[in-house]
């Protein structure tokens, strides 16, 4: 079972190991769900072996149940981060305040909710971090067109042409 678990882990981890870069986040928890099955198989196999060897089986079952309850509570807490795009990308910004990807994505989520001032704020932060990031200056220009601030829109469009 340990060999199968390691094989499963390796086969599913190699594509996400950044040998060939994935054009989004270099490593994200969503990439680890499938490889983690291998780790759980190994853990289950080793827990069963320990159970067979251990004299106090009831105590071990209670400890295993306590661990499972703790893991379930952590999972329930983590699910709150995935509630919607604003919550998810807001958490990304909180965890990685210097990430252009996080700020840009939070800007897009705000744009989709028609919250133009917040989108502009996030995109300005993205431009501070990396003005070449995914044509963020053009997104800023578009946001100012949408809010009828044509001078600001022209400023960002002009800047975006100078960077490309």
C-alpha cells in the first residue's frame, strides 16, 4: 500500500511540480487534492499497522477519531475562504500582499460586481508591483472609461502603450 501511495503521489504531483510551468499560480492548494490521496493511503496503511501492533486499541481509536474531528473542523474553516471570488482573492491578498496575481484577481472580482473604485484600487496596486502584469494599465484605462473619467483613461492607455 505504501508503494502504491507513493506511486500515486508521484504520478499526480509531477505534472504540477513546475517542471513545465502552469500559467497561473505556481503552486496552489487545488493542485494538491489528487496527489494527497497517495499520502492518505500511506497514512491509513501505517495507522492500521500501528493499530495491529498497539496494545491499547480503544485509546488509539479515540485518538484517531479526535484527529479526524480536528481535520474536519480545519476543513470547514477553510471552506469559508472559497465562499466567493471576493473572499477568495481577498484572502490571497492578505496572505500575499506583494502578489500582482492576487491584487489583479481581486480587481477582476470587484469589476464583475461592478465595484469600479475597488477594482481600480486593486489594479493600481498591481501596477505598483508590476506595471507589465497582464496589461493591467489597459484594464485601469477601461475602468476609467466606464466611470466617465476620460482624462484618467487616456493617461493609463498611454502608459500601457509605452510599456508593451
